[in-house]
C-alpha cells in the first residue's frame, strides 16, 4: 500500500544534542510537509517542500532545518533541541500545493531530557 | 485570515449511536476546501473526508458524512453507528486557494469518547 512512513516512532535525545527525524513516502507526491504538534494542540506547520523548493514558515525557529534529497525522502533536523521542542512531529504529503488532500505519516514523538 | 472553530472540547456518545462534531470556519475566499482528520492516541492523523466550497452535495465516506452549510460557514462531521474504535481526537481543517494555499488551518480539535 502507498503510504507515508516516519522513523523512528519514538526518539529520546538530550538537551542540545542534534537529532534527525526521517520521513519517506511511496505516494510519489510532489509536496512534503513537516508539522509540530504539542500536547493537546493542533498541528503547526514548520515548512514544506514543493519538489526541491523549500518554503519556511515565518515563525519557524532557525533551530529547525530540513533536507529533501529526493522525491521520496525528507528529513527534519533539530540542531540544538530544547525542552520546549518535545512534541509529536508529523510528516505529510500532497500531490500539489494547495489543491490536494494532505496525507500524514504516523508521527515521531520526540522527548528531550 | 482564516479561522476554524471547534466549540466542543470533548464529546461522549453511546456505541452504535450517531454523533455530530461541530466546525465553523471563517474565510473571505470563495474557493476553499474543508477536511476532517481523526487522530487516535497513537498520534497518526488519518484523513476522513473532504468538502470543496463549490461542491453541491454533502460529502460522504462510509459512516462519515459532512453536513456543509455554506451560508452559515459550518462543516459539521456526522459519524453514524459509532464504534469503540472511533474514540479519538477529531480535527477540522481548511485550506484556501489564495496565496499560501498550501497551508492547512486546523481547529483545536474535539475529543470523542465512545461508551460501550
């Protein structure tokens, strides 16, 4: 089945220790998104890629970076995680920007010690 | 600016009964899309149903239907014959077709609990 896959499902890191979260998709969608969702809140968009074009949300901290080496994979890098970065990180994909349903992966729960 | 309002933080429903989750929206755009997602405790956001602003008919997907009232700017989700597995958070979301149209605006969600 075509799907969005995120690894790992759970990630524990130490304060200030860089961490990378992975997302892959078999849907062959052009657009990939990263969302941050804190407890009891709605998801918040961090950035998205339309093919190789990177689009950062204005209020996304510089601590968060992303890479998309090919159509299938996208990575979220947190350079120096703080306690406030503990959250669920959701990857989503869609066929085109603005015109299609976004399909989400299972998420990665990040814990910062 | 777009806004989605879900006024029910939590809802209870008896198994096999129908339940309506409320969603109102605010936008100045004529072309927009409305979505409902289900998020179980495992965390995955599961797409349930979509309604386009120009769609004449209310969207339906199995036990899910969307009661779309454009003049009232409401897009309520109706779940028929509730099952225990329906217990989850439900998010209403909207995207418009204007600038920055890639972004989904989410409501705060409604936590549905299905009682045996």
